[in-house]
DNA sequence: AATTGGTATCTTGCATCACAAGGTATCGTG
DNA sequence: CACGATACCTTGTGATGCAAGATACCAATT
């Protein structure tokens, strides 16, 4: 376990979840945020900086599309690099999960 | 899933692991840090503020003990409140784990 | 036509906190 | 006595999640 915890936890989980959602189909921030809010309690204000960072990192690309019910949506699409990052982050996450379970041990 | 992600992730995991270690016996910061470093890559500089916070929160108490090999060690001992917090945090963690696995879905 | 409420974008200020790096002190060994 | 290991702790930095709010579009009610 060489990497810093920060990478595993902070950059890791949220980004990984968003990448996982996008791997099932393009989506826009508001909807992603809603799903994440329901699933893990993420706040809406968190998603936009995160998406911008992921775009800067080349993990996603964007395109605009009319919605018919509100302002146009900015859809995010996974790139090849994004898919690769997703795989790596999942394997990191699984390793982290195992490490934590080991620490918890019989306490669980 | 009402609580903020921050609580689940940041305050959560590290504190939970430390509490779990202490539930198996009193221990001192340097040793805890070593174990955590090996297990999840936590840095040593992280442990001392964390322990102080946990002490302020009444989750642990401390006592000094000579070591024979270096300066005296400050042992931390789990309080009743600490044990209660540990249980709650484990159940939060398990729920979080499940939520993440659900998001990852078949991608895993 | 004006207001409300839901959708959807984004910004700002704040607080938290893990980390790296450094500082201090004790002990045993070469 | 110097060195490395043990063990404590502090400081500064950077990252980032969050709450709150600003902006704007659309549909439906008033």
C-alpha cells in the first residue's frame, strides 16, 4: 500500500463513482449529482468543480444538448483515458476495502 | 443516506480504523501510525492531530508509560463513547460500501 | 402578464484535514 | 560520543466537499 490515503479516499471514491455512472451512458451533472446525493449523500455544489477537474484531466468530454424542460444540458462522455482511470480506481478501491476490512477484523 | 459524504469519508474511515485497533487493546500513536501506514498508506503526521481530536471528543483517554526503548509512550484507551462511536461508524461504513458497490454495478 | 416551482448551470467563502517536512527528546549500540 | 531507531509533536500547504446563493430557462398556475 504505497499511495497516499488522500488519493484513495478523496480523489478516489467520488471520481470513481462518476466515472462508473458515465461508463453506462453519457449524462449531465445535475442528474449525476442527484444520483450521487441519493446514494452516498454527496452535495450538489460538489459536482461542478469535480466535473471540471475531470475534464481538465482528460477523463471526460462535453457536449451541449437541448432538454425541453429547462436550460440546455451539458452532457459528459467518458474518454478512453477515463475508462482506463475507472479500471485503475476500482482496483485501488477494492484493495482499500480489503485493507479496511482486515483492520476491522472480528470487530465487525 | 442522509449524512454528508465528508463525515462518511474523511472523519469516518481513519477514525474508525483507529478505534477498531484500540478496541483490541490500548496502543500508542506511533505504533498505530505504523500499522495504518502499512495498511492504508496513512502518513505519520496525520495521527497526532487525529488522536487529539478523538481525545477532545471523548472517544479515548490517555496514560503515559515508560517504554525502555525510547521516550515514554502515550497510550490511548477506548472509552465507552469510543466503543459506541466505533459501532456506529462501522455500520455507516458498511452502508457506504454497499452504496458504492451498487453504483459500480456490473462495471466491477 | 406575473408568479411560482422545478430543472440546470455555476461561483464564492468556509472549514476540514491529510500530508510533507521539520523539530525535540530518549535510548541502545558501535 | 555519534548515530539510528523510537516516539512525541508542530507548522504550512494544498485539496476539496459543502452550504448558500446567483443566474437562467421552461411550464403551469394565478
